[in-house]
């Protein structure tokens, strides 16, 4: 690129040398007489000469507007320690008062929180590094957190948790565990760099005897601790920095330039970098700078941003002269997350999606190395192994400049922001695996999530729509859904459906796929009716367009059946699941993963209908096949193992069921961490099984915090929360805390009636359990009324011999005996016992319970020990 640049410069110089004498002769009237008839040529010549001057000047600079860069990148943590704070910045100077304030704060016995605020580029990050370097011997742990988003904070703290030996598969849980661990450790330093929103660090500031540093552009965050406003460097410190960085000795020129740059360290660093890379003196930089900007842009109080812009413009122009692909790479990076490292594999994932020049560079590892090196030498990008980091100020400047280009035919590589956003979204979609449930893909996802989030935000801000943006939102939402992050996944999936519909139409396969995943989220968050409507809409479209046996159609049929079962419409669900299983067996084979899903879902329905042995057989087949095909620790294998344990417990082998549930819990805990929905469901299942085994205190110790966690994560009315609250109330009845249990059962019943309806199986469970609690406190009339109503509804919806119907008959018989109506109680209990012996066997716990209750039925009073919760 240098050779081409010199050739163009030589051509311009020669042409100007030829035209200049002619223009001079015309201006002075000394043109030879013989040339007088051709005097009219002087005007085109003068115009051409002016054009050459303009071209030369434009080539000398590429003006941009924005802020300058210079982010410090945390170094790799030292082996065996939890320390990733970078060492002191070589160019750091001054800041004596600020360093003293930080030192005083660090000496306090309680955690000292210092909030460094100020203009972007003023040196907040460098000040934090310098303090850490000065106090390195006083801290046992030091951790640097890129804090521009909540996801970035969680990712970094999850790494800290790993270093502290308290890691977790769920990033948020890992972060909280890291904070708890710091709280009980000795001296530590935690730096949250570039906090944008207070909520991004909410609940993530530890207690203990350490120190927290927060850097932020927002002065309002000063309320989090002791605010220290970082001011620009004074003239002497700024001039000294320039001379140290450039090796110059001209104090006057350095002071003048420092004043012109407003004392902003970032601007000073960029100026020094330009001087070093071009070999010019500081005195030569000043006139170049003044050519690019003549006045300061006031922004905020104080906010001198334009000096940083002009310095950066010169650096970008220098990069463009050296390697144009480097500037295009910088333009692309401007739309990714600013602090999170940009992995090179992302840029190299599908070069065909990039601009032509950048595509050629990304396809050649050496060419990409060259482009990165150019940006690193000019302090525009920092490279850390295979990650690239761009300061957010640099990104702002690049995006601002790209937005200002209004030419109808832009020069090659100078694309508007919308095109760069589409490129960024395209390579993210190409680089990320589609199977979000495979644990082997999660490391790549952890790196990519901040960039997916930021590109999606840019797409919204710049009103960029299209297939690739919809795909990005869908893919990211699907991954977050798999991780149980419903709050972030919901808006993404909803937007993906809307964008796909607008671009491709309501019946396009990608629209229907996004609709399917959005429906899954609605179901998981307890919005069953909405989820069913969306699944049915997707099913109708897929059936019409793809046919009845297409794999996508079968997915929609399976999902519709799953929701129908959750809604209590088990007969419809069973017919659908049987049809899907029959087709999948024929088209995919017995052990295909989708066939195994159908087996498991049908088994769930069969168990709910009381066909326990058939359900156990299907669950056992599904579990064994998944172990062989997917491995014992795969999420789908754990689901099958969990379902098998539930059926085994219903069949009466409680000890075997408990052992299986404990194995499932260990698998979920290892895979997802303690607060993932699957882990919490496993805890709930173990707690209820412990109750059935009579281990009440252990059951309560599991169920009480489980209910609280689910309420915090999902909300107090979510179906999973209500399940835990119901089971906890059952344990409270058995423990003698009747009043609290009655109140809890009443609230759960009210919420289930409102969300699920009066005839839903879960609502009937709550009715039964409330009746048991009322009978335990002597309110026999109210208990009998509830038991009669519950039994009647169960007979109508489930049949006379369903296990839940038999529970109601058994409990009603006990209440009748408590009322002294032995003539009604005895035959009802005998009828229940006969059916249980026939269907469950004489050794089943429910059969034994009815047998023992029948022996006591003639004795006066109510016998609560024999009551059965569901």
C-alpha cells in the first residue's frame, strides 16, 4: 500500500510542476505572444491545479468526529491466583490527589466503594490500574470486570468464580457465588470498568474487607460510593506525558499541544502514537491537528470531545494509507460489544458475508494479521491472544463518522452503519451453532452473547430490519431460553417473529420456527393459553405448507400435545402424542432423538392418566436409548431419567426413586448450576419424595428455599413456584403447622384457579390438599365439601380408577369417619382398597395405607396420619 501511495503522490507533484509555470505566466502577464490565442486554456489549467491541491489535502487527512480510544485490557490472570488486573500503564502521570483518596478508602475496615467518573478518555481506567499496581501487595485477590452490560459483568464474575473454586454453569449464580466467596475472604480489589447502567452491577457488589472501584461516564453513579471526579491532566503533567511517550525535548511545543488537546489522556496518547508512527516531532503535529479542527465541541460539563475526534481522525487516515482493510475491520468492530473481546474466529467465520476487501483479508490469516497489526500500532485496537478489543470511544467515533456519509455513490469500503450492522449480524449467525442444547457449544456462546446483544441493540437504534437481523434475534433468544433466562429471551423471540413476518411472510419456515420457540417460552413462563394459540397457529401453517409428516409439522404437533396435557386435556394430548410417535417410528426409526422425545412425552401423559406400568416402560426405553445415543449427562438424558424416577415413585419404589432423583439433581447442578429451572425442579421432586418417605425436616429444608428461589426468579404465580408452595404446605401439615399450611394452600388454590381453571389437575391437587389441611384442624364440614367436589371432578375428567380419583375417595372416607358417618366411610374405603390392590398391587404404599386405614376406621375421630396429599 505504501508503494501505491508514493506513486500517486509523485504523479500529483509532476502534474502540478507542469501546470504551475503556465498559471504563473498568465497571472503575471508574461505569457509568450505565440501562446496568446490559447489563453482560454489557462482557466482549465488553473481549475486542474486547484483540484490537485484539494486532492492532495484530502489525501492528507480523513476527518472524523467522535471520541478517542485507549482502553486498557486486563492481562491474563497469573497462574494459580485470582488476579487479572493489568499492571500500571507506562504513560500514567499525575493524579496524586486522586491516588491519595483511593489509598485512604482502601485503608477502611469495611468495603470501600470508589466511583471514578468523568469524560470518556479522561483516564478513569488508567487511574484504576495505577491504584491497583501501587497497592498490589495489599490485596490477595484482584479482578477486573468489563462492565458495559449485565451479561458482560456476569461473564467476567463467572470466570472469577472459577478461579475461586465456586464455579457454576449458570453465569448469574456463579457471579453471586463469587461475591459471597469474596465476602468471606481477606483483602481483595474488584474493579467494574465502564459501568453504563447501575442495574448492570446491582446485587453484585460484595461485602467484606475489600475494595470496589467503579469507573463510569455517568456522574449519577457516584451515589454508589465515594465519588471521585477524574479531571483532565494539568498542563505540566500532560506535557511530560507527551515528551515521555515521543522522546521529544521541546517543552514549549508539548505544552502548547497539551493545551490544545484539553489535557485528555486519550487524546494525548493518540497524538503521541501518531508522532511515533510517522516520525514527526510534537511541533509538527500541532499544525496538522489545527487543520482538522478549529474549535472545541462542548458536550456536558465538562466535555471536550472534539480534540479526541481530530486526533483519532489522523490515526484512522494513517491506517487507511497503510492498509485499507484495517479501517474496514475497525468499522466492523465498531458495532460489536466495546469491552468484551471480539474473537478472531468470529471475523473468519464466513468471509463471504463481509465487504469485498475485508472478505479477502479475513480469508487470509496473514492478511488479517497485517490489518490487526496496523490498528494495534496506532492504538486503535488492542489484541489479547485471539481477542480484539476496541475502546468504546473509538467505536462511537467510527459509527458517528459512518453515519455522516451521505454521498449517493460511496467509495469502496465506506458503507453506512446499516450495512455494517447487517455484516456483523450475518457473521454472528454464521459462527454460532444452531444446537443451543449441546454443552460443547456453550463456550462459544459465552463469548458471543455480548456481541449478539450489542448488534441487536444497534439494529434497533438504526432501524435495521431484515432476515439476518431476525435470525440473530431468534438464535440469541433460543440460546437464552435454553439457559432459563426468560427475561432476556422473551423480547428477542417476540421481535424475531415480528421481523420474520414482515420480511418473509407469516408462513415462511423461519417465521414458524421463531413462532414455535416463542410459544415454548410462553409455556415455560406459565402463559399456557397464549402458548397453545401460538403452537396451534404454527401447526396449521406447517401442516398446510409442509405436509402432515414433515419433521417441523411433527414438532408442532408434539408441542401442542405437551401444552394440552399441561392444561388438563390429557385425552387430546394422548391421541396427538401417539400419532406423532407412530409417524416418527416409521420415518426416523426407534432410537432417533425425536422419536425418543415422543416416547417420553407420551409416557408423561400415560402416567397422568394412571397407566403407570406402561409409562415406566416407555420412560425406561427412552432413558436407555438416550444414554446410548446422547450420553448419560446430556440434558435430554437427564429429562428422561427424571421422568422415570417420578413414575417409579408412583409405582411405590420410593427408595429407588430417591436415588435416581439424587443422580438427576447432581447432573443438573453440574450442567446448569443451582438456580436453573431444571435444577430447581429436581430439588422440588426430591423434597416431595422425602416427604413421602416421612423425612419431614429434610423435605422442608429443600422445599422452603426452593419456593423462595422460584418466586424470586419466576414470580409468585408461576406454575413452578406454585408447585413448590403446594408441596411445602403439604409438609407443613404433616409437621403440625396447620394454620400456615391452610393459608398457603388457599393462596395456591386461588392462583391455580385463576391461571389454570377449576378443572385442571393441578387445581384439583390444591383442592384435595386444602381439604386435608382443613380436616387436620377439625373443620370437617369444609373438608368434606371440598373432597366431594374434587372427587366428582376427578371422576369426570380422569375416571373412577385413576390414582388421583382413588386419593380423593380415600381422603373422603377418612373425613366421613371423622364426622362419625362410619356407614359411609367403610364401604368407600373398601372399594378404594380393592381397586388399589388390583391396579397397584398389595405392596404399594397407597395400598398399604388404605389397608391400615380400614383397620382404624371403626375407632372414633379423624385419623390424619392416613390422609393422602397429591
